[in-house]
């Protein structure tokens, strides 16, 4: 007789930079992780769906299952906050939209045991995205190609009995300008958090998981980054007044790959299970295309 696997109960989980719709996304591993936890709050901190590089030719079932899983968690009581990033910036026109336990926003401030956490994706610091979006998009395609090449290389290495190798990490660590950008990003986020009296600042965007205490003449704060589900396969977890970086590669989650609760439910049933349980739905699913048209007409795209 099979026993139901016990999920870890945590206060808060943060994931970012999943890049659904790209070859580098590790959707199966992410589903296994989400199946293994039972958070009160789940924060999706940007670049979950890679709309920049979205192609009808590539959006496998496992990527759709991630969306299905997230909606399923919301329907069962988890508060889900979708914070927009640069790769899913098209969703910014729906900021402050709420559908039951599922909310879309550009940034979020939470009170965690008397301390203030400031949460946003982080692309606001990236001048290359603000001033030369076409160049940033070109870099995104190059990165996706590099990840695809890396997966082929790693497949060969595993077959030869050797350890996997990250080409992108090697390039990032070997380019001084990339290292400087990451350091500047982290310091800027921490300095702004201290200036605005936040205890924690939580970002994604740079695909570098980190937890570090920062201090300057005005005070101190803890900088946290959830990493990504392309290279590092990491998340942030908060429980018992403490933060930790979760590393999928340090865990053994194969029993959680199957999710019996979601097997028989289709997407429409999951959406209905959210909207039927609440009376304060700000916008119905069917109204979204019309709402987008209204915003476009107002020049708010």
C-alpha cells in the first residue's frame, strides 16, 4: 500500500527566472520541488513565462504543467503573488489584478515577523534593458542557445561518466564586466533597501542565488536572490523567522515527480476552483483580452 508523501510546510517560498517556453527551463524539476512543499505564500518573482522568446513551436507539456501546478496551489489556499519581470513585462498592464488567491503585481512589501521585506524582480537596475531593449533581447536569444548547447555537452559528459559543466557560469565568472555588474546590482539593491528602512530586499533577474548581510553608514539589511530554474535550480524559503537558499541539486525529490491531486484536473477546473471560492475577483478570465484592448487604447501598453 502506497502512503501519501508528506510535504514540507513553510511560510513562504520564492522562485524566479523559470523561463517557461525556452530550452533551458527545468520544468520537471520545478514541478517536483513545488510538489514537495506546502507554503502559505508562493512568490513568483519575475521571468516565469519567457514571453520575449515565446514560440508556438516550443512549449512542451511539462511547461504547461508548471502553470497548472501553480494555479492548483492557489485553489487549495496558497497565496500566489506573480511579480512581473522583464521577460514577462507584457503582464505589467495587469498589475494589481486579483483572482482569488492569485495576484499580479510589479512589486510587493510583506511584513515577516515584524520585519519588512521588499520584493521585486530587479530589471529596474538594468540600463541595457531600459535603453536598448533590442540588444537585451538579442542577448536573451544568445543565452538560450548557449543553454541548449550546454545541455548537449552535459548529455555527452554524463554518458562518459563525467560531471556536468556550466558554460554560462564559466563565461560569467570569466568576464570582469559581468562580475562587476552582479556586484553593482547587489550593492544598489541593498543600499536602496537600507535607505527605505527595509530589513530584507529580495530579487531575481541575475540568476545568482545569494543571501548576504549588507551594511553602510545608514544601517543594514539582508540581500536575497532566488537564483533561477535554468542553471542553478534554486529557491528561497522562509520559516521560523529564518531565510535559506534551497538547492534542488542537493535534494532527492524523485518521489514527488507525480502529483496525484492534479492528474485528473484540467486547467478550466483549476481556474474555476479559484474563482468560485472568492467574491472579490477584480477581473474575470474572459474579460482579460478586452481589458488589454482598453489599456492599449489609453496608450498604457
